[in-house]
């Protein structure tokens, strides 16, 4: 199994590198000379998913005319999705779309400059490798990777290619999140001492597609290409369409929801990943054959690696079985709280004068501050009058394609949230405390490398 994974990554890298040496593919530097401010940027869709249809394509089209960018075609290994994608885009643009049976065919024809990747969770990093080696700028949905082997391959390819990369962590283009980051880094909030995060829904149908799983046929799908470097198994329509419910095609809650929230911890604190994670959970209610948990809680320890006496804790919980509490992201300091649900900074829980004096200390109560009122400038030129984070995130990527400047969501952000996700998955699946080996860039569970 291990050799199969390594062979796949090696073959993917070599095949894509071969494409990059062809007549149409160029180095990042020469690409920068070719794509000028007046040249149209041609974009290919990699995976016509519901996320792509409902959010990414509309966000792209909101600024495509002003940025002189256009979607020219769809690559999908399921013929139905290819046809639906082409028809949907023709309806929106009035133009005929190119269709490619797979990414190799798309890159070989060299009819694009950039890609939007919205495929299965476990494929993102390896599809990034293909794009990077073909010298195509990439917007990539999160989670970036579900294994460290894939994560290392992805970050290496992006760094060596010089492509403009944006991880789909759209909070990084949200004005309130930029305001929170600036406020915390200003020192006014004090040191982070605790973070509480949750994402709760009551949705038995979440990530389920029962009607479609009955309609899809193996003959219409390139199943072997879908599996990429995962162990071969017989055709399973649920693992193709409902992959978020099945490990090792997805980690489920960590990759889909936690990845968004834990990324803000890395961003605001400047720390790359947790020092350790302890987590547990289970399939407590929705017993529909899924392998990923419907409920989980993880406790993270964050802080400098060379100073275990300092740092803070993050508690993350999520459930499919009761929606009470909804989504929550609250940062605590000794002087109060920063709440990203209310967008308020308050002195709630801060050190009051009576208790401070009893210990010979000064009180610490942060003044009230509204993050939504901040004059922070998100790195885009749009002035839409609203804070649509996905639209701003796509726009930031478009602008950086021309400027060649770093995006709001660089490759390091995707790599680091992957470490946190994989540490959580390792602890959930082994029942052991997870740590990270900095030297070998491996997630350890109980001191041993975590493998699926």
C-alpha cells in the first residue's frame, strides 16, 4: 500500500513535469511575461461539484469581466458532470465550453492559464501537483490534504513551480477576520489564553446523495483515476459521491469544517500547527454505513515548540445531531473575549480590579470594539459594499495572477491546516495523543507515524 502511494505520486509528478516541458507550457517567469494586464486569463474547472456550481463559479463571474478572466472548459472524470458543467457555464456565459475527460487531457491540450480545483477532499493536494507541474495558477478548495505524504508533495510542487496558489479558506479574505488578526497582533487584546470553536448542525442528509448514488453507473466514471493513490477497491457509488462520509477519502468533520476555523488560530497566533492533539468521537446517531464520525471533540495545545510552559488551548467540537450553538469562534485573553460570531471584542471574563488587587496586580479589561466597524482593507480592488468572503477570495486570486504577488491564502496556510487536521484524525482513529515530528514532517500517534 505504501509503495502504491509513493509510485502514484512519483508518476503524477513525472507525467506533469513532462507536460511542463512541452511547447505550450512555460516557466513561471516567462508566464509572467506572457500574461499581461490586458490579456485574458483562461480558466479551467477541475471537478464540477456542487460547491463549484453554487459558490465558486458565481463568485468568479462576479468579477470576471472587470478582471478579464473567463472560464473556458470543464475537466471531470464523470461524463454526466462534464456535460452538466458545460451546459451550466454556457447558460451563464453564452459561450460553448470545452470538455476534458481528465486533467491529463486538459493540460496536454494547453488551452488554459489557471484552474479552479473542487474535487474530492483527498484529491486536492495531488491535483495541485498536476497544476503546478503544468505551470497553471490554482485556486484549490480546502482541505488541502488528508495525509502528510500528499501535503508534502503539494507544497513542494507549488514552491518549485512559482504558480499563484490560493487555498479556499475564504475567511482569509473576510474584513472582520482581517480586523481580528490586526487587533490581536496589535497587542491590545493581550496574549491568547484559550479558544473555543464549534460547528453544529442537525442534518441527517448532510453529505448524503441517495438519489444520485442510485443513478450513477461505473461505466460512466473513471473509477481507477478517481482513487489516485488510495488503495484499490471495487466500485462503490457512495464512496464516489458521498466521499465525505468515508475515510480515507475524507476525514469528514476535521477536513470540511474544522479546517476553516483552525486556520484562523494559525493566522492570528502566528503558530504553524498544534504541539499536540487529543480527540475522540463516534457515530452516535446516523448509522447509515458511514465511517466518519457524526460527533467529535478535539483539544489542541498550541505554543512555541521551545517553550512548553507558554501557550494556550483550543477546544473544538462538532456534531450532526443537534444544531444548538451553531457555529462559534471565541478567542479569550486575560482581559476579555473576541467573538467572531458577534464580531465584538468585549471585557467579558476579564481581570477585574478587586481580584487583581488581591494578588498585587493591575486589572485588565479590554475596551469594547466592533470588528465589523473596522476600516481594515482586504487585499482586493473591489468595492461591492458587502463582505462576501468567497467572492473576495476569488477576486484576490484573480488579482494576484496578474501581479504575481502572494494571495491571502498561500500554500503554507493549506499545509498548516492539513497538519492540524491530520493530527486530529490520527487521534480520533487511534485513541492516542497526536504530535508532530518537525524534522520528518510527519504526524505521530503514540509516537508512531500515522498511516491510514
